[in-house]
């Protein structure tokens, strides 16, 4: 039985997907769109957060919520 070769994704592609997750898109929808397991997407997000200068997901989400609230006023 042959081993299936893993697909590699560029850093830019991963950043775009992570940004969409941070903007509130559902992981399940992104997983279906790109045919990537949800666990892989969560791993990418975690790795991005651990990099120097990386923002935690909840922090980004709260910032965006504040921006939306400011626009509504």
C-alpha cells in the first residue's frame, strides 16, 4: 500500500485562511471550501498565535466586535 503524499500549503495561503477564521467565518465552511480537515485549520491558527507578534484569536475577535460597535454608534 502506497503512502499518500501530504499536500503543502504556502504561508500566504495559510495566513489568508486564518484571517478569514478571525473575521468570523466558520471553520466547517472553510474546511469544505478548501477540502482541509478542521483540525488542520485549528492547528494553523494555533501556530500563528504562537509566533512572535501573533495575536490570540479571542483578542482579535473582541477588537473586531469593538470596531463594529463603534461603527453602529
